[in-house]
C-alpha cells in the first residue's frame, strides 16, 4: 500500500494557556487513506483542521462541501466513518493511533463527489419532493427503492464487524447535575457540601464549559471550581457523558462514553433533584452561502484557537452581536489573523458568503464586499431546554433576549435550572445563583428521601425529617440581545443536517403546513443528527415570518427523549446471554448430537439422520431430551380458579391423576402459549409451557395473581431446571419403561392423558405423564435434575435389545407435523387468535370469564378469520419452505406455509398453513410461490393430522 502522508502542522499555533493537547506525544491515523498526525487530546476534526483540512463531508441532499461549523459534538458537517463505526461525531471523538477515518457517502472521493450533480437538479428536489414523486407507476417502486437507497446519507455497518461490549448500571444520587460548566460545578459542590450525594454529568471531555476556552481569569475560576469538585467525595463525575432523557419522578437515562473496554454504558439513575445546567448553544445565522466551509460560529473558533491551538483561517470577518463574538475577534487577532469586525448590534450584518468549495468573500448588508477565508458569526443563543420539556415545562420566548427561556412556574419542584439556560449575568452572579440552587436541590432531595424513609414501616424517622416545603431560588436576569435569525427569508440553509433551506420553510407554509410542528415533519427541519439544537429557533422564526405571527405565538417544537443519539447497543445493555444445558448435555456431546440454539438452551437437533430417528420412533422406541419445557409447580386450593382464568378451556373438574391440554390467550384473544397441566394432589398441580414461553407464562400468571386476585390462595414456583425431562415415545415405550419403574403402566391403570408419580431407575419422586405430542404411545418423565443423566443412561441400557435410540428436535418436529400438532409461535403469530389456530374445540365461551374471552366471543360470531389447515403438495417431492406465500390467481397473498417437512413415515411432503377463510375447505387447491419464483400446487386436507388422525396409536 502506498503511504500518503498529509501535511502536518500547517495551521497549528504555538502553545496556549488552556490547550488540552499533549504536545510531547504524537500519534498517526488515516483520513481517506492519507496519514495524518495528531496529539493526544486532539479530536479527529481538530487534528485535520491543524493540517489544513477544510472539507470534512458532503451534505445530505445536495452533496455540497461542508466544513466545521460548531467544532463540537453538534457539528452537522463532521459526521464520519471510523473503522466499522458510522456517523461518528468527528468534532467530538478524540483521535486515536491507528484510526481509519473516512468521509461518508462520497464517491469516488470527498473532493470529487459524483452525487454533487444533485445541486444542478436542486429545483426538482424541493421540500416534500419525496411525497410527490416516485408514486406511479407502481411497478417501478422496486427500481425507485434501489436508486434512492444509494443516496442514504449515512455510513456503513459491516455484517461481520467487531462486536463491542455495552454496559448498564443503576444509580440513586440525591442530586444529578446535567452540565459541567461553571454553574453545574458550583451547584454540584454546594449540594455535596449540604450533605447530598451528587452525580455530575458533562458532555465534553473535561469540566469547565465555556471557561475552557476563556481568558486568564476564566481559566483561573475553572481551575478553582474543578479543584472544589475533586475535593468533594460525595460527587461522582461523568465526562464524555450526557443526560439523554428524563422520565417521571426524575428517572434519568445517562449515556456514558469513554470507558475502557466499554463502547457505551447506559446509567439508569433515580435522582431526588435534577439540576439542569446545560448552558446555551450558539445559534447559526441564515444567509446565502452560510454552509460554505469557512463559515463558523464564534464558539467554534474559540474552541479551535484555545483548546487545540489551531488557526481556522488567515483573513476573517467577524459578525458579532454579543460579547462572545467580540472575544472571538480578540482571540483571532492574538493568533495573527487579519480581522474585520462587523457589529450587528447596529444593524450591519452579512447577507452572503461567496466562494467555490469554501469562503472567499463576504457580502455585507451595506453592499460592501470583503475578501476573507473565514466568516465568524455570533448572532444569538438557543437554550437547550429538552430536559425541562421532558419535565413538563415548555419554554417561553423572550424577544428582548432573542431566545426561548424556561418557565419556572411550570417546572416541577424536583427540577431546577441554573446557569445560562436559566438567565444571564456575570460569572460571579451565575456561580452564586448556582450555589444557591445547589443547596436548595440538596435540601429538596434529602427532604424527599426522609419522607420516603418515614413511610416505610421498618425505617425509623421523625416528623421533623420530612415535609419541608421547597424554597424558590432567586431568578437570574436576561441580557438584551438583538433578534438576528436570517438575513433574508429566502437565502441560506436553516438545517444543515438535512439540507433544508429557508426557501423550503416558506414553501411548506405556502402549501398549508403553517405550524412549526407541521413544518418540521414536512421539511424534516430539526430532524437530523443535531435534533433541532442548532435549527429550531431559526425554523420557528421563518415560520413566524411566513405566517405573519410572532415567534411567541408560533411556539417551538417539542423536545422528547432522547436528547442525544444513543446506540442500540447501549439500550440493549450487557450481552449477558445465559447458555443453558440439560443434565444430559455431556451424553449428547459424546454421541455427536448436532447442537441447536433454542432461545437460551442448547438442544440436540439430531444425531446424524433425523429421518431414521423418526422411523425408529414409529416402529420401536426412542427417547428425547425435553428438559427446556417450562414447568411451574402450582399449589393451593384456588389453583382451579387461576387455571380457569388463564386457559380458554375448563379446569374445575380435573381429577387427581388427570392431565389436560390447555391454551392460553392474551387479552386480545391471540394465542399466547399452550401446554398440559396435571393434577398431582388435592391442591397440587404441575403445569408445562412451551420452552420459549416459560418465563412469560410465569410472569403472566403472577401478574394476574398479584394485581387482580391477591386474595386467591395460590403459590407458583418455577421448576423448569429443577427437573430433567425425557420423553419416551414409540409402540415399545411401555415395554421399555416398565423395566425401570414401579408405576403400573397398564392401559387400565395408567391411561392416556393421565399423570402418576413414582420411582424410575431407582430415583424417587419422579412425575410421569402419558401424553402424545409425537402421535405415538409415549411417556413424559420429569425426574430430579441431578439424576437426569442417570435416568437417561438407564433408559438407553435397558432398551438396547428393543432398539432404543435418541431422537432430536428435528425428528420431534417431523413427528408432531405428521400428527398435525401446532407449535405456538411457528404455526401462529402475533395476530393468530384461538379460532384461527383451529382451537375452537378448546374454547369454552360458556365459562363465566377467562383472559381473552371478549375478543374470542367476537371472533366466534364472525367467519372471516384465517384458518390453520393441513396441506399436502400435489407433487410429493416438493417441500415448500416455511413462510412461503400462498397466492390467489391474481397474485395476491392469501396465506402462508407455517410448517413443512418431508415425512419419512408417509414418503411425501406435508405442511401446515394459514389461509383465508374461503379457501380452508377440504379439497381446495392453492398455489404456493416458492423461493426461486416457481409455483407449486397444494391441497387442503380434511384434518391437521397427516398420520393417524383418529389417534389410535397414542391411546393403546
């Protein structure tokens, strides 16, 4: 591979007081194939900017070149591919040695992107074009999809990429502070000194907020506050982390990054008081050319200069309407940049940035034109009130401050706003306000904790420890600021994440989408990676202009969870997938059973030849390990009440020693689970469930007992793993089992659908069910788990002369399909109600009540529901794949194959399937579309069962 090394240090300045880079060390990474150098502490973007890189990406729709705008995690022009990870925030992610960084969705290269031709077709890609085009003719939809998919503006996730580790944690701080700027740190220290445990969460890699890129006095205050935080043992600091969501009673989702060997951790925190110290986000200005590389916010410029010692340009125009813009101009001059300062407080502003591939000139509102390669804007702020919105408080617009601010009257007592989001003031005033808020936050949290302790009967506590009324925190004032949102209502981009222009907003309003919420959805403004943090206020201002309303009347869109993008891995949490084996697993492995992953269980799929296993069961005797079957021990005099509630059939008259098949439905009548339940004693029952449904049924039963019928005397104990379970099946199963048990197996003593307890192979307290899932004479044995392997080996030894052999899950599936027995979740789905599953015989609508009865009553009165039917292909050699579609003469889907196998017993293919009601009559011929596009005919059978429909073999 040719090693291409990019220029290094072209824009790197000398050492600066607040820089966060370690100049004593250098690391290398790749950017679009070229080697670049960085210092530890550099972000990917700062390292590239130091090397003179100005273009980092191409825009979403028009593929316009995009550079740095905010130089932080919100930067819309800096979403990059890093190795296998897409959509990395390059202006936030720290550079690491060996990183392979690439631009996303650019071809053949970032510099020469063919898709930039979309700029020429821009007039055809106006807002809402996707709602108006690609509709007809319908036959071309697949072609449209293939073309449009190529324009998806995102990175790539390789199917065989590295599997990262994600974590989760629970925390219960008294006070959680969202934001580690000066106000957040001051509030955290004050709360800790008041006796509260505090979690301080900061999105950046260091504490300090805007003080990090400030002057000498601000850096001194930052150092003092950081030292105070570090001195408090009651404060836990999470940097490179963010409070992503707030739910009822301060249930908070915190996404923590930057941990060793952990991609992300989701911290689920329950806080007594939430202190929102999110600061302010600088708002871009809308004007023609505002997306050109070289147009930057004042905070971005100060970050690059003072944190990373990077000079962002040579000749700068600074359009400023506030002291922060003035400070940016000062910092640029100190870095040797030629600066022209334009004071927007007096009405002079920018109307256009001109250039090809970057800023080359700036046109001002007075008609003047200035040569420049850097245009800096400082025209206003957005208060990121999302956590307050999630608390039920909608922001209020203040025209004198030109921003939305929180509404303290609508904010819950358990939430307090501090810092820039709450108001303006000197640094000393902001810190003093935050300290007062921190003390009050601690008092409220500790009072709430005392109240909770007081109502717990086992906890001591006095009346003086609870009931404290919240005390208001004196509010901050607001600094006047001119309303600067756009130069003209038709020029420039409002949302650079989504390529939504000011003209698009006006077009949407003209087409009738005249509220901010409707405009948001029609244009997708504020719906990109920044999620409105940069775009919302400008969007609202344009809607207000277009409708002739005020910004206050128009109102902002609503921020909902999540505040920041969260990976699916973080939401899923730890990859702790239990692996469960039966006690007979060593025997299966020794006899080369093919392993089958069945949920959490590893089961034998077959022992070499499933068809031979089927034939052996039909002709002689076989045994199968069915330990994963769910088993619940039910005891108490009210068990019949519970069974009558959960099952659709009747249970009051089940006698001791009897077994009954039962079906459970959810509230909507959809089949939930099935199994058998046997009555072992007067008040003692054993319930079986499907293997995958064991946990669900246990929770389902407990939910009904604990929430609806706590007075019922029923005790449920899950015993799935307490027993090893073996099914002995075949015409010689009685002969085999009789050699090992003291239970009388004669038909007269132990008939079909009965249960007995006894000794097997010398093991006492075993449960024997005589049931027939395979369609043969069979006994299901449940033995204490520690004796499972012993009993299994005893069966194999005792039946050697009978030809006993093990059979696996695949043979069992063939046997049950031959017999026509359904499998819940395979022959049913999330819409299959009991009547559609062919279970009408089991549903007893004359019972007073059971779960799902109203829906099943309705279904019984209608005849238009799908039916589960037995099917046989006319060509007995063709086995339609499961999930193959059954189609009508017109090509419409009228059903599907749910189960299909080649039957060794019958020597032909057999199926079960769901079909529309009018096609379910016996003898109806249907067309099945195969995977390769061919069609085959199947015929509806009179029964589900393809073999022994009368059930004579299992009743002998």
